[in-house]
């Protein structure tokens, strides 16, 4: 019954910016860690960034300094601000949220960065 829906993906030129959003609904438990992952064709799904309920944050080396993760627990939202996008960032981006002992995935949103 817990559902995650990502939005904000799209087509952008290299050097541009996008802001991804993830809304979590249906959870009767507190939301723990929220993470953003991405998967390009032929590749494994990889961690982009994660923020815990306590505010601890980590980033993949490839996005450090360009991406910023945040959350708004009053709105049950997670965000990923992506600046200075590169063609290598092209992928489907997925939101992952932990609630209790479980975790859930969103359906993904496509991010395409052109040269």
C-alpha cells in the first residue's frame, strides 16, 4: 500500500539543471532513509545519494558537488536537485524509501542529458 511517485525528469542540455521529487504515500510508519538511485541501459542500478531520517547524507563520487539531496518530512517528500548535468547522468532515476523494516521503490523517472 506504500507508494512512491517520482517526478521532475525530462530532457535537458549538458550544464542544465533538473529537480526530482518523490512523494511517499500510504505509510503508517515514520519514513526512514530516502535514497535516489539511477540505472542506465545495460548497467546495474547504482546509488546516487541517500539521506537518513537523522539528516546524514552521502553522495556518489560522480555527483558530489553537483547534486543535492533533501527531504521535507511534513510533506512526505524527498528531493534531488541536479545541477551541471552531464550526458553520463542520463538514466532512469528511482526513489527508494524505508519505512519500518521494509523499503519501497518508485516507478522511476527518465533523465536525459544531451551533449
